[in-house]
C-alpha cells in the first residue's frame, strides 16, 4: 500500500481552474449580452457610447489636466481640467470665508463630525451614551465654530463650506426625527383629537410649501415681525426651517410604517398590560421603523442635498463657497471642476448613508 506522502507527490497545492467552468462562464456572459436581438442591440449601443465618451473624458480628467501647478496661466494654456484650482482654493472651498488663521477650527469640526458619524453606525455604539456623546460633541462644535472661552469670536455670517453643510445636516435630521415620530403618533391618535388636528395642520401646511419659501420666511419676513432682541441668528433661523421641513416629511414616512404594523401587535401589548409609551417604544416603533427604512433613507438623503438651498438666504454652504472661489479674477474660473468637486462631496455623504440604510435593512431581515 502506498504511503500518504507518496500519494501527495506531484499533486498541485492549489487546484487548477477547470477550463470547462471558465468556458461555461464566458458562454453565459455572452448569452446575457447577445442572447436576444434586443440585448445585442443594447449591448452594442452601450459599448459604442462608452467608446465615444470614456477616452475623451479620461483625456480631459487626467492626461491633459493641470494637477498641482500653482500658476493660473498653466490652466489657461491647458486643454484639460484645471485641478490645480481645486488644490489652490481647497481652503476656501471647504471653509468658505472663515478667517484664514482660524481654519484649523472648522477642519477639526469636520473631522469630529465625520468621526462621530462613523462611530455611530456601529451597532455596538447604539446605547443611551451615544446621545450624550452627540450632545457634548455638538456643544464642542458650537464652541469651536463660534469661539469664546479662549478662542477668537467668529460670527455665523463668516461660517461656510463643509462645516455648515455637516452641521445643518446632522442637527436638522437629528432633531427632526424625534419630532417626526411625535407628529406621526399625534396624527394617528384617536383619543386626542386636538393634537391630531394640530399635527395634520402642521404636516400638510409644511408639505404644501416649497423649502425655499420656508427659508425666505425665516430669513427675510421673520425680521419684519420680531424685534432685534428676539430675533434668532440667520444660521439658527435656517436651521429651524430645515428641521421643521424635515420633520413634516419624516412624520409621514413614519406614519406609513405605523400603518404597516399588524393590529395584533397592539392587542398583544395591551394584553400584557403595557402602557401607551412602553407599547410604542418596545413593540410598535421598532417594527414601524424597520418597515420604513427605505423611505426614511430616501427622505434623509434628499434633506442632505436640500441643505444647499441655504445659499439663497446668504449662508455660505459648499456651493456658495465654490461660487465665491470662482470669482477670483486671477484664475480662469473652472466651474466644471469646482462643481464636480462639490458634487463628489455630496455624493460621498449621500452614498455613505445609502449604504448604511442597506445595512440596517439586512440587519432587520436577519433579526426577524
């Protein structure tokens, strides 16, 4: 009898890939792309479009682009993208008109908020302490951006860029979500008709107005009715307007989730003797929010992009900072590169939250 070592002599450590399996994959791919006349036509059209678009775009983006040359004349002479403008104006694009010597503060704010967002998506961090951490972090953000207590004071009129977008997004959505839950519960209430009427009037009133009009009311019309000592800061007024707008839309999404919960869940909680708030917190809302995750994610992503509308009321968000940077007469105003850079930031924020919502959906299906 041959020994085991003798049997293993000459045997490859990693099995070779079967040529038949590879050929089968190729055939399946070809069948998917050209299996029917319609698929063949679509494949050829799409391939021709890629061949016509990708090489010129690559040439403009990379081959003919000016990357890090600080000379504006290099961009005027080049036929490609002027990425050196983004490199030279990165501070203004990211932080707006914030004082140059103090830009370490908004940079630290961006790092702090993004780090907290990354920490918050971990299921292990979903404890009551996370809320306390966010409250402390937002207080620190306000101190860093506004100054005082050892830092130079910077008014909100000088804030701009990425920190403004992140603060508006985090605070507006974070505050609007619990308000939306309360509005959804009030609208479905059968024992408190007055609260139901108020909730319906608020939700339908806000949803019946465009966000621009609400921002104009908060920024332009409100000062006509309130004395200066009662008038909040323009940044605060825009933040409140965004919060109210988001809460109305989130309320309707959550209400849809509440309607999807079977009535037997309410009856079971009542049979166990749970109070109304314990029923909602332990039984109903977890199921409703799980059902409403796709719609919630869509609403929140829309709100992330809606923060750019604050530029119409004079706040320097990312788009306003980009427009201000393009006004420099020393450069050839590369608008395409600037807005591609800004769009990439918004895409990163929206795409990241979309992936987080996908994770929540998968986790919800696993826990069922």
